[in-house]
C-alpha cells in the first residue's frame, strides 16, 4: 500500500487500539507513526500474528527493535551481545525475529538432547539396580524344604542305615536296661515312706 493511502489516526485512538490488540490482523493500511506507538504493547504471540497477517507491508522498521527486546528478555543479554558481534564480523544484515526463531529452535533441540541423555541415564541406572537384585537372589541359600526335595536316594538310604544301626547298638540297649533298673529302684523307695506313714497314722489313732 502506498504511503499516500495510509490512514493517519490521532493520538486519541492509540489507547483504544492498545486495548484491542487481539482483534488486529493486517495493519498495512495504518500509518507507521501510529503503529510505532501501538505495537510495543503487543505480546509475542500478538506480534507474530500481526506480522503474518500483514502481507504487502514490511513491518521490520517497527518490529525489529521489538524482537531485539524479546530476544534479550528471553535469551539473555549475553546471548544478544554474542549475536551482535557475530553479525558484525560476518558483515551480514539480519532480522531479530529470524534470529530469535533460529536461536529458539537450537535451545529446544539442546533441551531435547539433554532430556534424552537423562532418560538414557535413568534407564541404565534402573537396569543396573535390577541386575543387582537378580544377583542377590541368586546367592540366597536354598531352603531346608528344597534340600529335602532335592535330596538323593543314596543319602536317604544312608540315613536309614545309620538310624537302624544306632537303635540296634549294644550301648543303647545297656542304657535302656539301666533306665529300667533305676526306675524300679525309685519305685521301691517311694513305697516305703507310704508304709511308714500309714503305721504312724495307726499309732496316732491309738
């Protein structure tokens, strides 16, 4: 649109335009002096929408300084200064909106790579812990019930043989005989006090 056909609005419309920025689209028909007062109040999304909607007018003379502020606010003063130095060395012209989009993509890619590395480290650590648990379980001693189930027939026969020989050994028989004698002797000793006690009772009666 030719400058002669641009609509020039006085200052009283500035505040009204600022309050209605969400409704703005193509602003190519508005005077740059008016836009220079209004567009600085746009959010990043509003500015992107206005620039995309304005097809036949280059808004860079107004928006480029706005994108520089956005770049500095979100990515830092140091990153902004580094970009300026690189562009001076390369001696190329650039738009801050394009630099912002490029830098933002790199930041997102870096964050994605960091996230993937953290995910791999987490999976590696989880696998190491799982492997350690398996090794600990493998070292646990078998239970007594497992030993009984897994015992060989040979061991069972040997146990029976030893038990039989033990019960039949002469020493065990002698011990049993001694127990019987001791039991009989104790019985006789217990009975005597009872007889004496009965006699003592009879004496008291008389």
